[in-house]
C-alpha cells in the first residue's frame, strides 16, 4: 500500500477507518477538529455509512459513542482537552460501564495554550478513570494506535484514551497504512445490565475495573509502543513520554546516545521497565509533554530514592510545550544560536476579520452601554472572544463554553444590572441553553447577545447546530417573544441596533438579541449558502 | 541531505499552500518529510509559521531546533525577522517586500528592510509585483517559493512536478501560470543572490 502524507489528526482518522470504526462523534475544538473532518471528507466513510456528523457538544458526543459501543460497534469520540471537562461525567462513568464494541476517546491537549484557556493534561483523567492511554510519538504511531486501540478496548472491555498534543495533531508526515478490517456486526452486551449503573451493579463493575489494573500494566510492559533502549552510561536514565522522544533524539543526530532510554507511549506506565531503570541508573531525567504526571509518580512524595529531574526541579520549564532546545539545555548541550528577535518586530495577535459581523455588534453594544459604568460584559468561547483585545476592549470574561450567560446571571444576582452576555450561535447550543433556562426561571435582568454567524467560526467554519433554531429555542425555554430581537449587524444599521440594545438593556428581565450575519470566511461554502436561503435567514 | 525551512506569514496569507507544494516536491524526490502547521486562533490575522523539514534520513523532531534552519521563507517582511533565532549561520532569509499591515504599530517598512539587509544571506523580492506582471496576483506565494528554491536540497524539477500535482484539478492554464511564477521567482534569486 502507498504511503499517505497525513497530519497526526488525519492519521488517527485513517487508522480508525481502517480498523473498522462505525462512527465518530465530536464537537469541533482546536487541535482535534481535523480528525472528524477527515472522516466527513472520506468517500470510503460515506460509502460505508460511517457516522461522522458533528455533535452538539462533547458530552453528547461521548454518550453517543458509548451508545454505539453498547450496540457492539467500534466508535471514536474526539475532543480538545477542555472538551473532556464537558464530557467528564459520561467519560468517568464509561470506565464503570465498560464497553461492548471498542471505544477510543481521543483527546488533543494544547500545551503552551496556542488556542485554549488552559493547558490541562488529559492523562490525569485517564488515570482517574483507570483506563489505558495511548500517546503517539509520531504520525505513524498515531495511525497504529487508532488501529490497535479498538482491539485493546475490546480486550479489556474498557474505553481507551488516545492522547495527543497540538504539535502532533497539526504536523504532517508519511504514514504507512495497514490492511482494512471489517466493521463489527451489531451485538448486545452479554450482560444486559452491564450499562445499568445502579449502586449494586456499579460496585460489581468497579471491582472488575480495579481487577483489570494489573492486566493493563502487563499490556503496557509488552506493548510495542513502549521500548527500553539500553545504554552503557548509567549516570542518567532518560524517560520520555509521547512526542518528547523526538526532541530527545533530535539532540543525538550527530552524536551517540549512551544513556539508557525508556520510551513510554502506552500507559499505565510499564512498571518493570521503570524499576529496571531506577535500579540501574544514578539519576532519572524525565521529558514529558504536559504536566509532570510520570515524574510525580516516579519521584514519590518523600523523594528518598534515586534523584528524579524534570519539570518539578526546574530542569525543564514547569509549563509550556517542549521543543528540541529545551531538551538540549536540560542535557547540558549548547544551543547553536544567540540571535534574538530584532526589537523592530511587533506583536501580531489574532484579530477578527475585516468585515466581520461581530465587530459591528460590538460597536453597537459599546454605544448602547456608554451610559452605564464599564465592566459588565461576559463573553464566551469563539471568534468574538477576540473582542477582549484592543481596539475593542469590549468584554470582561472568557471562561468556558456557555459561561457568558450564567456569569451574567450571577453578576446580575449580585446587583450588577444590566449584565450582558455575548455568545455565538454554536456555543449557545453547545452549553448556553441550560443557563438561559436558569435566567428565565428567575426572570434575571440580563441582556443576552447571541451573535449568529451560522457557523462554528474559530475552528474553521464547521456546521452550527443552532442554524435556523435560535428563536424557537429561546421561545421554547420561556423567553418572552417581545424581548427577542433580531437585526443585521452592519454599519448602515448602527442607529437601529443601538436603539434596540438601549431598550433591552433598560428592560429588567431576560432579553435575547440576535445580531445575524453570515461569517465572511464561509461565503464560499455553497451548501451553507443554500441552506441559509432555504431557511430564509 | 536535509533542508529545514521556517515558513512565515500572517494568518490568511496562504503559507500552507507553499508548504503543500514543498511537500509534493519532497514526495516526488522520495524524501522524508515533517511539517508542523498552525491551525486555530492564530489563523485569524495573527502571526503564523510552519516548520518544514525534508531529509533523506528519518527526521526526529517536528520542530526545527534554534539556529539550524537553512531557509526562512516569509511572505511578509516583518514576519521574516520574527524567526531569526531559528536561522543557521549560513542560512538564507527569503522574503516578500510587501508589508501586510493589520496592526496599528506596524514599523516603518524602510526600517524593516534595513534590518533584513543586516542578514548575511538575504533575498528581498517584490513577489506581488512579479506575479502581477504576468497577470496572476494569486501566484505571489509560488513566486516566493521559486525565489527560495535554489537553497533547497530538492531538484527544481521536483518543484515543477509538485505544482502540476497540487493544481491538477484546476486545469492546464492554472498549472502553466504557477510554473511561470515559480521560474520567475527562481530567476530573480539567480540574478540577485
């Protein structure tokens, strides 16, 4: 078979397709988005009716994937690291229900926060749930782990986490695919109460999960993804996890590596190998992408054994992504350059596109709010978050999906009236509706701006589940139709927009204002254009 | 032989299309390849870069170590300077001269060019103008690739083949225009290096 040139994300998708996956579930989130997009674009997936439509959020995605697994088929669910917080309830309990068809939970972490609010390390979640983790070092392994992950999941009857980070997700390399496997036939779990987490059953299942731990460790110890490369110089033993292995090897392109190296790409950590290294080496150095989770486990609380260095003792920076230079410095190697970025180079932060509807909505909001004191606009996750930057300086919060509406409510409860929420259409259906019901049930004095651009913009223009539904949803949950206002955010309509906003800001109850204009990045998307016309938006 | 390239520009300027063409050229020459891209938030008008590594041997890191890039290929002059710590002592900086101004404190362009001229090996090319001369402003990125092509350890024919593959769906006219753009960029460098 011919080699394919694939992003890490795409390699995972191709591996899953070749392994007989029947469905992929996800909500877009950088750096995980391209996994699902690859399946959506695949002719093979279409011909074989492999599910790939976007889900409304990560929790619904996780649950749908679990349902597909219940019915005996192989399913994958993909999200960015903070998406796992949204899916956490379903995720944690899926390790207690266990699976029927293989289930892989792909989580893409974002160390250095290239496109995220934090750099949480998802391996903690997998450890918390006590399930195996696969963490590829390169695109080929990403492919193979997706391919092999379903088998692993079916062997232990547990979900398996496939953890990647931004760098691998968005880096391209040649991948050698394997032969195609058939999809599973439908089959129910042998025990029809396996997924019924009533206490008595949950206790039994949990004991099963606990009992599987030693088997999981043995699996890691025999995994082809973990390797112990012995070396003659035992002054340092080096442990790498995932992609950190590459940065180590980059530093030995023109010199010989004499230290023993333990490459960990499957967890639980291979205990035998770690014990061997700790027993033989004077000192352990750990390179891991993300939090110092392996480092903490090996170091222990008392730090009385073999010295361990890594992110905790300052050998490596405590936060941020690794790179070849950070690893070189830890090893005491010289960097080849002392060139600095010239002072003339200015920062160029991301910004909303010229002509974007969010900009006009913010201009109108700024004018309408001019008679109130500042600091009352709660925003959300999306392109409009960029309204926090100059020249707009328009928003005062960005926390998590849906938090704009509920934080505005809490602030209004505290007496900050009017409080304003700014949320996008896709984020509204992701996690805004429940908060809106909270507002309606108390008729909180909040003005909620749902800036509708018919798409999930920041991640590249994926479908929005809110398309054509926003007013119906708002009325359905109890917002009074008189206080749902729609306008087209343009410079020409500025006076009308400001007027509407002023009126609703003065209203002591729930208002929903919908500035509605298509995202200019999606103008070439004919399917979307036709749909907008058909819906009369 | 190995070539490490930092591609630089502003989100939306299409540096990934240059990367794709280099990728095709590398495949055509049976070389190994790793190419790290920036997706997500920065694509909205922020500074973006792509680390591209091609080699006969297996490549370890997706990221280029500092001080070892053979080429900085930038479609925007100020952005070319942002990655100077990556350039090797003998590396080449190849940049478009047309600024992309979407920030209020963009420096004086003459000062930017003066700074670029301090680099031992540099090519400053007005790729937009050259592309426009034969009627296709959209090919300016391919002009840039042509201008950097002499510094790759990849034969020029492989770049031409890469363009034929990348633009195959768009028809012979588009292929021909882009091949012209590639050659025009290369000619400029041959005359001005």
